[in-house]
C-alpha cells in the first residue's frame, strides 16, 4: 500500500491531496493555502509564477502539516490552469501511431494553437476512444510552453518532491468525476458531457463524448457570463461536432458553482457538483 500525491496551482490557491492507493483511491489529507494576488498568472507564455519560491514555501508547509514525505520512486501529479495548456484532437485512420509518429502528429495538431517555437513546446499525447466495434479512435494531444511547465514543476521540486504528470484541471476533473457515478446509473450513450471548472477564478470547460474530449475552452480575463457562453458551447457541439450535451459536471468555489450549476440547468442539462478534490484524484489515475 502506498500514498499518492497531487498538487493544484491556480490563481489564489495552492492545494495538496494525499491519498492512499490500494486498488481504489482513498483521500487522507485535503489541504489548501491562499496565495497573494499575482502569485499565479495563468497563460500560454511565461512567467506564470513570478515567484516560484513563494508558492513552493506554501506547498512545503501543507506537506509538513499533512506529514507527507517523498515516497521512494513516487511522483506528484501537478494540476495546472487550463489557460496554460492547449488541447487538440486528431482522428486516426488505420494503425495507432507509436513513438516518433505520435509525437509528430501531436506537434502538427498543436502548431497553430500555441505561439511557441518547436523546441520550446512540451507535448503529451495518447490514443483515446475505440471502445466498441464502430467507435472511432483519436490522438489526444496536450501542449504547453516548456518554460511554463517548468515553472509549475519547479514548485513541486522546491517543496521536496518529484513532479510527474502535468494535467489541465478540467481534464483531471473529467476523469475523477466518473467516481461519482453509481454503477446502476443509466448511461446516455448518445449524449455528451460538459465539465466546467472555476477554480481560482479560471473558468474552463471540456466537452466529452464516450470518454473522448472533443472541445476544450478556457476563458481569460474577467469571469465570463455563462448564461451567454454555455448556450454558445451547446450550439457549437450540436452544429460542428454533432453532439448533444445531456449532463454537466461543475466544480469550483461554492458561490460560483451554484450560479454555474443554475446556468447549466437552464440549458436543460442534468448537473452534478463534485468536490474539486475529484480533479486531484483524476490526476493520479494511471
């Protein structure tokens, strides 16, 4: 039995989850510390963290409070704001790509989405979908400026841990939210799900169908008017992706979450409101 750790770093807050991994994941400690304004400036270009040491000190204090130690060969999952990352999806025809071929496809898919030189691009990719005889397969590509990623990783390193996976917040939330669904709950096979997060004032959404992220959007600046933005997302999903959104997962600060849940319900979606820690658990999934 071992413990797993996940850290989220968003404007206004750094948070730590320590969970026990024993077949399932059982949260042991869930701690958060406030960060001063400007400590995290989420975006595609550096600096996102003007003072890495300041954030690392807060994280180290949380780890000491939780009694978390560096596990042998253990890696810490790092959740980052969606505004710092871009996501692309490429349909796969024929055999799934491997190694260098997958890297090349991911770089091609992200080339127009990130204002970053090829040598300064950090990418990760995976083949998703393909469940069922007629299901399509896709290459899911994630990319960010390598210098931005290193800032977030440096927080974990300076706090005395080894960074592992770097995951956008809503993508981790989408994975972890499945834990909230009861086995006997009916599945909407033809429907899509919207995952909406508002942690740290950073509003982002992910539309997924069949476990495949099909649309990723991060709003910048002041909080968006979701009563306007969400119907636009719904129209895009229907007209451009051929998807009908049937339910929504909403996570974030209490007041914001209640308002966002109301806006989702007004779109006709069934709404679930998991704890934001669900995202942390999603980040440490294999």
